[in-house]
């Protein structure tokens, strides 16, 4: 590692973390403002759904593309562009005169976020010495957790205290500062494949878009809907063509040999099922306190904090431990904790459940999330060559997002079949049926985590040092 690179880890961490926090915050920040936006923009229910889903859909679809563009045109440059796109889209969202305009701005925000997220991890991984990478990734995961945790709280506070437009305006000055700082202070680097693979980019987008669209719409239209079935089928077919193309491409945006690594494949499977189980469950828990117990969105967000804020404190420790004992024991324990927490919440949830009864389960669930976040990122990066970290990060984030989208859709279908929003008891009936599904998926994830190779096995954490000569010979860096 060059001396210039070794002097930059703190500056790199600060810049990429602020960018990451901004985009993860906006994943949930709009949820608590929806009731006010509905009245202000005279928005129908379907438009409100798309104000949330447009961001998630665009984000999931373009994650692989964001990593590929960073490899081709420069990770520092594309990270800065991503921050700038996100900031300008935030201004457009704040100025939106109609529901359709707001949905469009949210989709462009998702595009910017898809550039920022994978490249923030790659830039940080390159700036930190191998022995401290787990700690750095743990802190990165903590920042991501903080953004998720503060989204509902910040959204509720700003909406109640100022106006809903300011949940978007706050991004603009931050982005206008971070984008030029990134261009000035970060180290530029490129991936091993300088070709853009335009056919791969098109096939990835054409495959992921209908697949994600179909999953998102399933909760409203039902899994038997022709729109959902056709969208999912087209997505699967196009992803098949994408994989076929990637297996033959000279410079693929997603090298399929990654999946020959048991560490890479098992870790990504774990990430998918964790996001499936946990985000599908949190989707309903965040509504419980408003719909059933009559609290304000801000009060509800604060009550969820014991869960969503735990990664802030535990993720850095988990990242450090993953360097020492490996990812497998931490991820097994983390998924088991989450399964226990969701199952316990399903058991105690009633119309009049006291908040104090939820706190132990919230803490256990949040700690379990933290035990998976950092070790999984470390395991994925350790299973590939350092110069391919961008592609691996993009693939992992896309898989995670698809897991979260699928989890919300599947649990929403179970919820709708057993309950609904007609009354507090109706909502509780739906939740008590949906949450056990999430718990079962998380328990299955704990078993999948046992497939991750133990510490010291080939392709696991700690093996990257053997790639140092390749890294110095192949990675192009510009101070």
C-alpha cells in the first residue's frame, strides 16, 4: 500500500460515511411524512406507495451499474457524481409540484444512491490497511445503521417541526460540500476491467427492473396478478440472459467466478434472507405504534430506536471481531438473535401490549443485525481480489435490496390474508401471522451461515494479504 494511501483512511472514512449516511437516511425518511404529503399534494394511495418504492426500485436496479461505472471511469469521480445527483434530485423532490413529480425525483435519488453505496465501501476498503479493515467496515456498517435508525425519527421531527419539503432540502447543502471534497481529497482508483460492458449493463437493468417492479407491486395486486407474474417472469428470463452474457464477456461487470467461492455465495445468501426477514418485519413494526396505539410518526420512530440504533454501537465491535475469529460465528449468532426477536414480538403483540415488553426483543434484534452487517461485508470483500471489491460490493448490495423488497412484499401478502387496517385488532391479527414467516426465514439464514468457511480457510477473511502483489501491480491510483 502506498504511503499516500496510508495517510488518508480517516479523511476517506469521514467523506464516504457522510455520503452513505445521507443516502441511507432517505431510504426511510419519507415514510413518516407520507400522511402530510398526501394532503399537501392531493396524492392517491398508489402514489404514496411509489414515493417509497421508486427510491428502492431505482436503487436496487442500478447498484451493479454504479459499481461498474466506478471501475470504468474512476471510483472517486463516480462517487462524487453520485452525491451530486442525489443532492440535485433532493432539491427537485422538495420543489415537486405534484405527486408524480415527487415520485420521479425519488427515482433519481435512488440512482444517485446506487452510485454512492457500493463505491463508498470500495473507497474505504482501499484506504485502510488489511489489519484494520474489519474495524473500518464495522464503523461503515454502523453509519449505515445510523442512517436507517434515524430515518423515521428525522422525517417525523422535520415534518412536524418545519415542513415535509425540508426532509429533502437538508440533503442539498451536505451534498454540495461532500461532492467537491470527495473529488479533492479521495484517492482515485479504477477496477481491473476498464471496458464498460454496455450489453451487460443493459441486460442487468432490463432484468432487475421488471423483477423488482413485480415484487414491489405484489403486495397491492397479489401474486396471482398478471402484471406481477409477467413482470417477474420477464425479469427472471432477462437475468438469465445477463448471466449467460457475463459468462462469456471478456470484461464482465459481475464475474460469475465470484460465486465459486463458498464464502461469497453463502454470505450473499445470508444477506438476502436477513434483509428479507428483518426489513419485512420492521415494515409492520414501525406502523404498529401509529396504527394500533395512536402515536405520532415521531413517537413511533423513537420507540423503534432500541432496535435500529443497536448497529451504531455493536457493528464496529463485530467488524473488529470478524478480523480475529472470522465471520461465521458472528453471523450465525446474529441471525439466531434476529429470529428469536421476531418470534418473541409475534408472540407478545396485542392491541394493548406495553412498550416496555418490546424493548428486550428490540435490543436483541438490533444486536443481531449488527453482528451480521460488518462481518458479511468483510467476508465478501475478503473472498475476492482487492481490485474487484467494487463489483463484489455492487452485487452484494443489489442482492440485499432484492431481499428487502421481497421480504416486504411476501410479509405484506401474509398480513393482508390474515388482517388489515380496518381496526387495531385487525392489524394485530395480520402482524401475528406475518412475523413468524420473517422469523422462520431468519432461522434458515442462521443455518445457511454455517456454510461460510471458518477463519483461515481459503477465500475467507484474512486471505487478502496474499493478493498484495496483485493489488500493487494492477490497481491504478491517482493522488
